[in-house]
C-alpha cells in the first residue's frame, strides 16, 4: 500500500522563454513544464502550488512549490530523476517531505526580489534578457534616498499594474536597497507580499525621480494619496529575479 506525501521543492529557472510561472492554456509556462516532468516521473497527473507567480520573462534563483503524491520514489533520487526530464533552463535543487499543513503560498512570511541594472553603457544585446541596460552610471546614495520612501506598511495600489484585482493591496516593505557590484547595480526589495508588476513599477518610479522626470515631493505625495497617475513606467521583466522566500 502506498502512502501519500507532501513535498516542498525549491527551483531556479531562467524565465526568458516562458510566459510566466503560472500554467496557461496553449502557452509555455514554468509551472506547466514542472508538472509535465513530475507527471512523467510518477506516471500520474501531478499539480503544483507555488509561493509566487512570476511574470513573463522573470527569473528565479529560489522559487518554492509543493505537491502531493504517493511516495513510491526514494527522496534522495528525485533530484536526479526529475531534472533529467526537465528543460535545461529549469532546475529543482531541493526536495523535502513536509507535514500536510505546509502550504507553499499561504505560509510565506517574506519574499525578496532583485532587479539588476547594467550601467556599463555597452547595451549588450545578449544580456538584455537578464538586465536592464542603462546608458550611464548611477549614484547609489541618491537611489537609496529615493527608495526609502517605499519602506513601511502602505497601500501599494499605486504600483499595481492594470489588469489585476486585489481586495487587499496593503503590503509591508521591510527592505528596499540599491548596491553595486562591478557594472551591475542591483535593487533588492523584501516584503510580506507583492502586487502585479509592483517591483518593476517601483524601480520605474525611482528612476523617474532620479532622472528628474518626477520630483521626490511628487513621489511622496503620490504614495501618501495612493495616486496611480504618477506611476506609469514599468521597467523590463528580464532584470527581475525572485531570490528568496522565508517561512
């Protein structure tokens, strides 16, 4: 007799060739490819639930999902067996058996995203899927002063792209910081949850203030008044990475 188990998995992926993480009809998605591989390995239909649903072209260094199935494969063999039938741009690097009250999405406490900006000025066409190519260097101190306006518990509806509906749009951002390594300026943001295109719109707003297209006072007032009219810039998806999930 086989007994059902719940597995918590960690996966990294290059999102360049996928229409987002979430399963979609007639479109290639990360979730769809993982479910295809797991279903083939177990010889039965497997469906997964993820911690986050990244958009088209967004990458992950750490995404978490869970699934349930009968425990008929030794856990120490799963990584090798499953990745052998997965596409090369997706890799599941951790399998862990959890109690049945674990939920990959509902048990999340914090998520961290990173946005990478290439300030070399080279505009490398081969890297455009992985960074935002920017024409000049950036002042990290000034960027962080602007980013500080997004820290705290706020109604972030002003940076939720159209086409999405959430009854509760209040989120708590605990970290929003820029740092530089070589020619790459990175922005990391940690929150208890994110809205549709929220990170990319925050980066766009910060760059608008930095480029004097928007004053910092206008930014502060727009945040205070939850005014979406000031927030129109959405930076490209290729520079965005899901990097950490805390439970």
